[in-house]
C-alpha cells in the first residue's frame, strides 16, 4: 500500500517538499514555498549546508546527478520515482547560503 499524497495545503505547511525534508541549519529562513518549489536561506557556509542536506537525504533518497563545484550548483535527488532538483548557492561575503528545491514538472499533451 502506498500512503495517500498530501493535499496542497498540507504540502505547503509541512517541513518538506515532495517528501524531502528541509535541513534545520543555522538561522534558517523560508523565503518562498509553494507545492512546486521552496527557497531557504541559512547563516552558514555551503559546506555546512551540504553536511546538513546529506543528513536529511538519509538512505531513502539517492543523488541522481551532481553538477556542484565546491558545494555550489545543481543536483538532482530521487526517491520512489520522485525526482527533485536542488540548487545550493553560497554568499560568503554575507556569511549566508541558499537552498532551493524544485519539483520536476511533467507535461502531457
């Protein structure tokens, strides 16, 4: 049996996007969240964010592709035929970084 999907309201109020948890991190701020994407900022380095992100991946999610250089850039993660695009950005002059989750949109004719 598969669990029932969350409604859009439950999805937006939850601390995850499509089942992938959002790392707690230091001074996490939610800039934007919809059922299709989420943007968070943290008062930590991209290296520290990468470590926190890998913790929430756990053994359930796998990294499908990783184009990042020094923890910054894009990667895709997958779990149960759900693929999410993830972007990490670093702003060292401000001592901050950003994490963005995007669902992969599929269109039908």
